């Protein structure tokens, strides 16, 4: 598959059950798609974290300076 890489991971049983349930309920086309969506969400969170940290720091500095 172009642009894809096969991984082997171990997850908590409850997570695996949730993935299979999502597929059975039609909320995800496959377990792989469900996991990929979760990993994309995590990546987005990690990319946003430095921006949010700077925002919070700037906001706190303005609050303390009286601006």
C-alpha cells in the first residue's frame, strides 16, 4: 500500500474491544482505520501543544503585567 506502513502493536483489551465494537456498529470501516484515526488525533494534539503552551504563557504574562 503506498503511503501506509504495517505496524504490530499491543493494546489494552478494552481498547481492542472498543475498536471491534466501532467496526461492528459501522462507526469505522476497520480496526486499522479506527486505530489510524486515534493516532492522527494524538499527533494533532502533540502538534498543538507547543502553540497552546505559548498562548497560555503569553496570556499569563499579560495578566501579571496588568495589560
